[in-house]
């Protein structure tokens, strides 16, 4: 691989990283910590510890990024969070 090809490949990889989207979960006064944690474990494939930390961040900071990835991966996950009664959006 030439130096020019290598640079071109690195730029494509950087571009892909920049295209990453995020699911942001927002605080509400409705859902219990257990429901939020269980939903994050199921929908976002978090560990219990990750989900608990996200739930605490959402509670104290008002919002938290709970999943990063391509829009195609995040869209069905965000829909499931919304169906579970959580407040989330893709940014």
C-alpha cells in the first residue's frame, strides 16, 4: 500500500468516526431507576453497572448519552426506548 493510499484510507476511517450518532436519554419524573436500568440493559446491551451509571447521570444531570453508533443501528434502539416510555432522541 502506498503512502497516498494509506492516508486516503485513514481519512475514510476518520470520516466514519465523525458520522457516529448518539442516543441521548433524558430525565423524567415517571420511570423508576429499575425500569430505566432494565431497559438500557435490554435495548442498549449495557452491563448492569453501565446502565446504573447512566440512570444516575440522567437523574442528576438531566441527560446522558447511552449509545453511540451508526444511525441505522441506533434508530431501532431509540424506538424501543421510546416504546418503553423513556425519553430519548438520536443526535
